[in-house]
C-alpha cells in the first residue's frame, strides 16, 4: 500500500461469511486516504470473515480466513437446496447478497425491508440508491407489510417513517474524502493564492477538431477531445513562463524541467488527479489515450499511488458539469492550476463587428509567494493564444 499508508476502512465485502470463494476472486474494497484498492482471495476455499464492513483496519491486519480444504465443496450447497423445506429457502430469498451499512441504516430509519426492494447492485445486491428510490415511493414500498398488519389504515406507518429518512442521514467521511478536505484547507492556509481570469474563443479548435475527427478516429481508434489541445497549450505556456513550472521547498525554489501534467477526475470516491507523464513528448493521440486510461482506472478504483505522484501542474474541467466560472484551488506543492469551464455562445466584438462565438472562461489560480501577477497573466495569455490559433503549437511561438 505504500510506506505512508498505515490504515484504511474496509468499505465493502463482496462475499458473505461461509461462502466458497475461488482463487483471485475479489473479496473486499479497502479505502485509504489516497486510493481505493481491491482485496482478492489468495486461495480457493470457504471464507470466514473476521472484520465487519465499515471497520477501520491496520495494514497487515487479518480480515478473513480461508479454509482451503473446503475448496472442493463449491458445488455441495446445490444438492441440499433441492430438497430443502420452504422455510429454509426463505432465508436466502431475503438475503441473497450482503447488505451495506448504509442500506441497513436506511432500513432501520425508514422501516423499508431491503428484501422487498429490487436490487440493482452486483449479484442483485440492494444499494443505497435502491433504498432511496424505494423511499421516494413510501406508499408502494410499505404497502405489503402495512396491509397485512393494519388493513384499515395502510398509509399511516409510511408517513410516520418518512421524515427521519427524508430530512437527514449521517455517514462517516471516507479516508479519501478526509484527505481531500485536509489538503484543500491546508492549500488555502499555506499558499498566498490568487486567481486571474481570461476568456478564449474556441472556434478554431472546434473547427480543427470537426475537420479531422473522422480521420483521427480511423487512425487512432479514439476521439479527439479538447483536453489534448489544452494539455499541449499548457506545456507550451510552461516552457514560455518557467516560473509556473516551479514549487517551493522551505526557503528554496525548485524548478522543474519536465512536463508531467495532472488531470482532475471526478469519481464516486472523490476527486483524484492522475498524472500524465512527459506530455511534451506525447502527440495528441498519446495524450487522449493516457487521459482516457487514467480516468477509467480512477473511476474503477484501479489507480495506484504512483499514478497520482509527481505532477508539476494541474488542469481541472468544471465545464463538463456546466460550470461557467470558478476559482480552482492549487494542488500542493504545485504552484498553479488551470480551471476550464463550459463553452457558451456569446456575442463578442471581432474587427469592429459583433459576432456570435463559442467562448470559454479560463481561470488560473496560483501561489503568489512564487508567481507574480505578470507571470500568471502572461501564462494565461499564452494558453489563450495557443487555443485560438493552434498553429502556434506547431511552430512553437
């Protein structure tokens, strides 16, 4: 897990106590303050769980045992199930998959039996979202139980159970979310952070992208997006304004002579910033492929610590969620971060004429202890020029 990680939260079990598991079968998810990783079975056999889901565990702690002598018994439960009594069959029907702490909590708060909810999770497991959806239709979810108990007034229990679930829920912050919170607060407390803005006309990039999209897909097997243009523009601007490609280490200024750019990715676990290495050496297709691969691994929980370390600059794109303008927070120890926003058609003046153009606001947040306003504005102007006239990236001006 890395020397800096000492503990984590066993967020979810994929198996139940007593299940027969196969070698390399995914067993659980472990959340730490940096990454979420998956634990797999080291051998086949019958598993005995020793730690409940949601518990904090130490690295190296035993969380389960596997009886490898029972590995051949995987098919055994099928035989008795055929001659089992109706009573014995009813237990698996209501608990075919383990319930998460969030599901159990919502069940106790709302009175909704998870067994009556159709699960959309893996192996039919009922998820928190399923419970919330069932809760949004309290009358339908509660009708069977209420009708059998009090046929004269089926709606009363549903109304009584709804407020606690609808008005408030409580859950513990994940280690990753706690770490994100600590780093963001620390960045604001430690850095003299300032944000400068500009706007960029996306017409040239959009036209270039539309013209060559089909050929690009045919040759590379992936689409040409905007992020590769902005990544190349950032590398170009970093070379022109090297003060942005530096960081503070105590009373020393460390100048970086490489161009590893972090790209912020939103995941269910929180915001991650995988780093794309040597962006100055990659072509547009290489950058698009690297970003796509890193984003997929981040969302699938396959990201590693090495993927998140060593970036010199970060790009974050709030525009994909519709953000028009924001002030991004720098990712220490980096000295700056570029925020991209939504592309909106707006009237602008061009050569004395009012025309409609696809415009985007750019925001550069930087550490004023290291970067002066002149350098920050110059950097942002270089990015703007490269996007509005992509030929600059080819000839290096």
